[in-house]
């Protein structure tokens, strides 16, 4: 329904709107789902252990964060997967603090309920403990996140302890950690032997003792994930780790069918928006090329008498200009 003034809607002559168009003519109101606006907190996430399943999705910008937030998802991870699914890189190693903070702040503007977790990028916490604390703090101070996530097991315990001591909540991440891709030799399932599984269990216990409020378990066999979940008092968030975890996380572009370079085995596509978007954009192109868009319902009208005045003024303008000279 048009919001243009009533007298304008009576006229049939369409005039393309310019920068001076009335804001009232293009304003529309859409209802959004009602939801609990209270912010999910770190203590609430920890208290959910054994009581209810936790949900987590990635988001990288304001509009997607708004949709995730309106869907009552518990946590939003601004993941370094940004590098691949948004910026087009081949891996997650190519993003730094500036990119991550930029996108984390955008997500924080859209997320009013979901707990926002900033993913610390490659080399942002590896150099020194002081560097790790300062960069973690930037996620809260500049990115307005409520927590940070670090990849690695026992080797990052000193950094995690220092960050937690600085009053910054930390989510751990073990298993298939993408920042270790070169070491792993690709995206490969971790912990497939008893020895490797025991190391993961030890890592999870070490991260728990270091002060993590939850741990992401990625790309590990379901039995190992179940053992870890039963062995530690904090929630486990699985991604390719089976259903026994305390919660699940997926990349939003995978869930919505927006990333087609590859689809991991553990991903469930709930919709294929990529196909829908391509169809919509093709229709737009065809309608523009065939003169079907914009139609009368998409243009602003003008009173015929006002148009006539303007046309009359244009015809008089050469004589007026000659008189002035």
C-alpha cells in the first residue's frame, strides 16, 4: 500500500522520484516476531548445562544478526569464517583484528538478546599473553561483544587464564580448529584414534580449569564429544560433533544455502536461499530490460496542474533569459 499523499494517488501521471522526495512516501512498517529481549548472559549459558540445549549461529553483519536475534538464538559467533563465506578467501587465516572488530560491531548493533562472541583471529593471541589480553579486550570495548573465542587446547591455557583474569569471558574451541589447517593438512576429522581422543579430553579439561564458560567441539567423532560433554561441568557446543553436545553451532551461510563452494557433511541446509536469490535477481534484470519495472505502483505521482506549470515555465525560460541579458 502506497504512503503517498491522497491527492497524489488520484493522479495518473508518473514522475520519477529524486533526492527531494518526501520521506513519508517511502516509509513502510513491518512487524517483527515478538521475543524475549533480555540479554542472554554467560552465567545463563553455563547454567543451561544438563537442562536445555543451547543454540548458536554465526553472523557477520547487522541485518543477519537482527534475524538471528529475532529467532531467539542463544549465542551469535562472529566467526573468522568471515574470511571464507563473506570475503571470499580460501581459508580463515586471512582476516585480522580490524576486519573482525568491524564486523563484530555491526553484529552487536543488531543483537539485543543473543550473547555475542567475537572470534579471535589467527596470530591475535599467539605472540604473547599481553597481546592476547589486549586484543580480547578490544572485542568487548570496540566490538561491543560479550565474550571471545580462542582455538586450541592446553597450549593456549596461559592466554585463556590471563584473559579470564581480565574479566573477559572466554569460549574454548578444540578438535578441527581451522586456524591449524596447515598443521592438519586440510579439513580433517580429529580424534579418530583412542590416543588422539584422550588428548582432546585432556584439552577440554584444561580449558575448563583455565576458566572457559563453554567449549566448541568441531569435527570430532560423536563418542569422543559425548565423553567430553559428560566429563566437564561447562557446556559443549558441537559442530560436526554429534547430538550429545550441550548445544550446536553452524555457519549461517551453510544453514541458509548461501555458500556453495562446498557443504560439509555435518551441515543441514534448512533452505536454499542462494537459488531463491538468483531467481529473484534474474527476474529483476529481465523486468528492467523489458520495461516492466518500475511500474505505476512503484513510482510517485504529481498533480497534472503542477506539471503543466513546470512545462509552461520551461517554454518561457529562453525569452526570460534573453530579457536578462
